[in-house]
C-alpha cells in the first residue's frame, strides 16, 4: 500500500480517499462506522467536554459517527460541518470550543487526520487533493483558501500535498479507458460549488493519459443552495420568517439574519449562544406569532438542525423522481408538514440554475469551443440528478453525449490516477 498514489476529495458534505496502485487499479478507502462501512466519509466534527474537573479535556469524533453521536447527545456539545465553505473567508478566523481555541485550519486538520488515519508514511508520500475551481463565498479569497488548506494538510501529517481542480479529477476517472482523443466538458456538482472544465484528452501509447486543460469556471451554487431554497420557502415561514413583532407601538419585521443563518447548515451550530437565545426570548415576548419563533428557538436549543436537514434533503431527492414530495418533520413539539411540488422547487431554484448555466457558458467561451464540438459531457455529484439541472444539459447537449459518474468516488479516484501518472512522469524524467 505504501507505493500507492493518494487522491483526496475533501468535500463540503462528504470526503473520499482513493488509492491508485502501480498496476493502474484504484480503490477507495472504506471507513468503519456504527452504521457499517462507508466510502463517503461525512465532512463533520462533533466536540464535547470529557472527564471531571480539574481533569477535563475536549474530545471529538468525526464523519458519520459525529452525526450519530450528535443526535443522541444530551449534554453540551458542538457539531460542525461544511467547514470547507469558510476557507476563502476572513470572517471565520477562529472559534473557542469548551475553552480551547481552534483556528479554521486546526479544525480542518482534525478532520483530515481522522480521514487519513491508518495510511503509512504520509509525510513522505505525495498527496493530490482536489480543490474547487471557485471557492464558496461572496468574495472568495483563493490565496487565503489554498494557504489554509495547505496548513491544515501539513498539521494532519501530509506535508507534500499538491492541488488539482476537482473536475479534472472527475474527468481523469471518466477518460481512463479512452482509446482516441476527445474534447470533454466536465461538470462537477458538490455541496458548495458547481465547477466546470473543458478538457482535451490524448491517450498515450504507454497507458498514460495526457490531459490538456482548455478552460475552467465555477460558481458558488450547488446542492446546499438547493437545500437552502426549500428551507427559505417551505420551512422558514413556519419558524417566524416574514412575521412581525411590536416595539413601542410599532409593528416591525423579525430581523432577517436569524433565518439567513439558520438556513445555512454550517452556521447553525454557531447560533446556539447565550446572546442569540436571549435575543430570541425577547422577540418571542413581543412577537405577533410567538409560537413560530418558539419553534425556531427549540430547533436551535435542542440541536435539531440535522434532523431537519435530513427531512429537507429527502424531499429534494424525492423530487428527482416524483412530481411532488411530502416534507415531514416532528421533533420536540416542532411539527412541519408541507407538500412540495417539483414545479414549486423548479421555480425556487430558477435563478440558481441560471447561475450554473452562466458558469457553463463562461467555461465554453474561455475554451473557444462551441457546444456542438464537445464530444462528451461527464457529470458527477448529487445535483446532476436534479431534473432542472439535467434539463439544462439535455437542452444544451444531446442526451447521448451525457455520462453520469459515481456521485461520491469519481473525483477522488481520478485524482489518485492523476497523481500516479505524475509520479510516472517524474520517474521517467
């Protein structure tokens, strides 16, 4: 295993590690969890205080087990996910967990250490990690994001990490069996970003694959954004969004920032603070519809965000194959029961799909390749199954040219193969 090249897809929602061996075979790491073995390791951390004073320490667990423990934890804890979305923003510098200070790099390093646990000689081996074409955020700072990510990998024991665009990894996975040259569009839909690459592949006589990047483009719109639209339209109004409170005889709207933060899962854990809870209690006293804000407070206080996320995600997935789905949630007295139709969902995400098409157009224009000259379109990631997104690609490219890749393993497997070919090239030089 020591001679295997390593590819890591550190994702917003899930992460995957792949190993490519000298014979060209590729496997993805399997992780033992309470629910059984998984290849896609949930990008999540859960921290809590363990022991009795004065001998307490901060303990943690990651991946699917972090979700399971957070669901059953009755004592104080902090559940963190979607850390990748903070990489390019200076707004998140550090946080204190049970008295211990963590920078963003430290938190990601904790997760990467768990993700790579058991791999030998990491400090001496080259690791190829994926990176989005455009990092998530309103004004992403790419240099900051890559610096933070490099530091995190170094802290996790991987000092020789290199980076490649995630759609390049996906393309490499698809193109590994090509016998003739091909111009390809790769669409990689993650949790935080949608990335596009136009590639020219030239199969080599010695079994290697030459990839010539023609262009890259991306946008911070993807699966998490679609979840947010369901929350925004179907859930938040039942939790006080759009309602009012009374102040000195005036009727004023409930401040929008509570629901904006609540709808973004990676910020939900940061809301459970004394300041926020005190503010909500004051608003409830003066609210026109206090029961709705009481439900919002219950969701925050009892860390029900993940259960609500699962209900929203299940609704989104169901709408990929059904014309309507029932969004049902019933926890700690908070009850949500809404019928969501595909027509409603398509309307809610229309601007997001338009933004995705804009990034697609940018990639084609930068490559100087017309849509009809693209010989194959390789799509990977869960958002590729959303009917509105598939309809966009069916309209722009004939369905016969579209290929759907493994939603979880394509990127990491391709990165591992690319790392293997780079090692061969260095050895032959």
